[in-house]
């Protein structure tokens, strides 16, 4: 499981020019699930996302400390293998049916802790991100 997280002053997701969800200050989380991912790994990733300290000038505060929001966006391309050639290889990406289940579980777990909004799994989404900093981090479990 891999995530690209970005500290944002605001972010939104649209499908076919229709606004689906938006957040103000918090994290935009692009999440990619791999074939070997488990619910145990999911729980570890949730803990990392809510506890990583990326806020204030000294990076001493987490989303919990600032009562931030999360925009959770599924992204099957994140686990791509790019070591050889110029075309990404997606053999490590979790199959869509399983990934959708994991995505929904992640949303439920995050939303119990902090306000979390999400995109639409499998849709062609347009994600607008105002990266604050910029601060972007890759998380893996």
C-alpha cells in the first residue's frame, strides 16, 4: 500500500465537471493498493496518515492536532513499477473489486476519526489541489 499525501490549503474532486467533494485545510491522500495488502496494513496506513506531523512551520502537528480534513482519492497507478522502460507496469496493483473494498474500508476508518471526503472509485476524476508549502510525502506500509 502506497500513498502520496499532500498538505493542502484546499482541494476538491470533480467528475464530468461536477463537484463531488472538497476540503479546506488538511491532507489530500492519493491511495494505491497492492495485491499483497491486508487489513492490518490498512490500519497501519490509517495511523500514519492521521499521525504524521506535517503541520506548522516546525512540522510538529498532525491532522489530529489541527482538526484537519482529508480528501481520499483512489489511484491505481501509484503502485506502478517504473524501474524498466518507459511504460508503467501495473502488475502490483490490486484488482479493482478488491481495491474498492479496501478503499471503502479506509474511508470508513478515517472518517470515524477525522472529517474525510472521497472521490468516486473507478471514475475519471479531476483533482484540484492547492499544495501548501509545497509539502508532499510518500507513505508505504
